[in-house]
C-alpha cells in the first residue's frame, strides 16, 4: 500500500474492494475486521487498508471457510500497523498469499483518486452539477448511459468531447458517490448530448 492513506465511505470502499455495499456494511455489523480499520460512529467510514481484507474475505468465500478467512485476517491484522502489508499468512498447514488483493486494492485506489480529480462542480457550469473536468458533460448522465448498457461507441458519439478513459472513470466516480434520492425523470436530452438522427421509427400497433 502506498504511503497515502484514504478515508473511504462505504460506497467507495465497496468500489475499491470490488464487493457490494451490503457486504461492506457486514464488515462492521458482523465485526469481521478489528475496529481500527473503520469508524462506526455516525457516518461509517473505512481506512484504505481495510479494503484489502474486505476484498479477501468476500472474494474467497467459495474457496475458504469463514473460520479460515477470519483466522487469516486475524493473523495479518494482528501485526503492528506498519507491518500489516504482509503478503503471505501462514497458519499450520494453511498458507495464504494476500499479494493479489493488495495489488488490486492499490490499483483501484489509484483509479478512484484519478476519478475524483476529473470531476468538478462549479456553480457557473450547469448550476453546480458535477461534470467531467474541461467539459459540460454531467458525470451521472454518462454513468447512467453505461448502466443502461449503451455501447461505448454510441456514448462517445453522443459525447464527442470525451475519451473512453473518461467514461470509465466517470462511471467509477458515480458508483463510489451515488446520488441521493430518486433520479429525476428526463423530458429532454442531457445538455451535452449530440443528436445522432432525427429519423422517427413508426410504431407497430399491438395485436390481440
């Protein structure tokens, strides 16, 4: 893990750990990790190191028993804070390599930081709606297009100012920072969208 430490919300921790938000909350509710890895007072939060063990616990559920996973975490997290990045845990005949989980979390954290950096909110731009830096493209509109299964090629056509990397990062940002409340119903295209065609398709009446 890099020297830089992040304090993550449950949604951010879920993205970095590549598990569900529900699983992240289970870490606290079921006391899967030591309390030093999270803060349960008022708004819940997690240290970035917690994501390594969250990822390990839930992503190895089909290979290891709950007791084996808990024991491995106990051995790894029982070390002094500065030594918790130990890659291999040994317990009698069982040897567990945590290196892949450390690597995945480090890469996810790096991308999350980049995603945070490309998103800006300026009162002068779309009344403060979060947009991708250097554009007027709303982050959540892009993420909604991806979630709807729209092909990358079509999204890039609708938002010609964007690159594929920006779309991927915008999607990650939106997942890590879900909007509150119910989404608004749209009566028009997003502000930065480009109309591809004006052709209308004739509706076929339903048959009895």
